[in-house]
């Protein structure tokens, strides 16, 4: 039998190899080369093995290195830098976690939100920094077979412009009337804090400049008028936040790229709670297998896309960063 440490080292090498092949290749040549390099590098693997398991992830290592100034060069350059700055990198990896907030997802939430009579009280569970709580402040361009169609907030074009390819659906024609907004997150991010904002930027992969620019623009817009973000678990906290929503508003609870991080029993508990609240419109934008009742409604493969559902009814397949919307009916 192999000693435990050998098994751990082998599975970590294999994880980095797979990360390079399945996640990074085609999306980030830098990360693909870095992960391939780590997989073959006994010295770096040994350093990583000294961290708790959840802290050995490629996204965390590479973001921490870039955040601290490693640059985006080739693997030998990263390796030299890591060996010289391991203490710093290690401390940052222990202190932080991987987290995203993608304002672009508002482009696929908007078709569902625009159908709802306002004024709306918008509650996002798993809100991160709350950038998706501002669908009424962004500008959109939906491109369909008939060409592009732009939609702007009432007071004119926004500094945040979101583009979405739309098929089998009609672009929304109005911006929702959001009267009140609040978010819930286990680990809310204060977007007005420069270091937290910079950490979010470091988590965006090197070649994804458009996403980084979008993040900077949305962060500037949101930090001028930050949302109420309640720290807590979504299932335990959502009812108390719902109770704060002003009367005479339509309550809308939504989540995007969140439930995959929650245990299946809690996901089901949350879905059951949402279904039981006939005063709430529930919008979910999650991976195809995350909520089995919603996934079972699909008549085609999601192919890596999310499923947008309104009150449990699947209505579209959506690009994970909000880049596409394919209507299902
Ligand atoms: C991948 S991020 C998505 C953030 C945002 N919804 C978006 O679309 O950009 C997932 C977020 O869910 C939060 N989260 C995970 N489990 C949670 C839970 N049980 N309760 C509340 N928030 C949770 C994480 O802290 C993280 O901020």
C-alpha cells in the first residue's frame, strides 16, 4: 500500500492535470500552462500538501499569486516567484476563499424580472458583493436573429454594459422597477473596500479582460450606493429578510450560481420554502443538475449552461456569465 502522503500527492497532481485539461484549456492558456506545471512539480505539490484540502485549489493558488504580484508570465517564472514568496502566498490562501460576483448574469435575469409588475423588492441569496442586485442600473444589448436591441435605465445609458445573445425569445422591453433590494451571503463582500474589490478582480482569469472591466465598472457603480447585505445562511436567513421588504411591493427572491455550493438536502429545503410562499416570485439560475425537479423539465442538454426558472418552471438555458439566453418555450 502507498503511504497516505503519496496518495495525497498523486491525487493533487491529478487534480491540477485535470484542471489544466478540462477547465483552463481553451479559456485561459496561462492557467492551463501553470496547472500543468504544478502537476509536474514535486516541490510546489509538497508546499500545497501542507495546506488544508479546500485551500489547495488551483483558482485560489493562482489568484493569490497574481494578487501579490506574481504577474502572468510562464510557469518557470511563476515557480521561481512562488518559492521566493511562499509564506505570503500561503497566508493569503489561508485567509481568503475563491468567490465571484458576475454582474453579467443580470442580462439573463432581466427577461424574468421585466415580466413582473413592480414595484419590486429584490432579494438575492448568495449575493457575494451584491452586483446582481442592480439590474435596473445597467444597460443591455440583446442580439437576436433580427439584430441587436439596446435597453437602458430610465436616466440614460449606464457605465455598465451587458451583452447577451438571445435565441427563441424576445428581448425584454422594460427595466424593472426595483423599490428595495437586499442580499444574503455566508461571506458578504464589501465592494467599497479596495482590497476586497481587488481580490475579486484577481479571481478573474488572466485572459478574461472583458469580465474584469465589467467587474470594475459594476463595482464603481455599486460602491456609490452599496446594497444591504446580511451575513448568513440562505435557508436560515431568507424569511427574516423577506419580512423587511416594504408592503405594497412584489417580493422577488433570486439566486444565480449559488445552490451548487449548498448540500442537496438544504437545496431541496430552500426550494420547498420558495414554493410554499405564494407572495414571492422565485427566480433561480443554476446548473442543470442542481435542482432535479427543474432539470427534469429540460428537453435538451444544457451543455454547460444554467437553467433559468421562474417559480420552479424552467424558461431558458443561460450562459454561465450571462452571455446567452435560449428560451425553452
Ligand atoms: C459563485 S458565487 C455567485 C455570486 C452571485 N450570485 C453571482 O451570480 O455573481 C456563490 C456565492 O454564494 C454564497 N453562498 C454559498 N453557500 C451559501 C449559503 N448556504 N448561504 C448563503 N450564501 C451562500 C458564497 O459565499 C458566494 O458568495
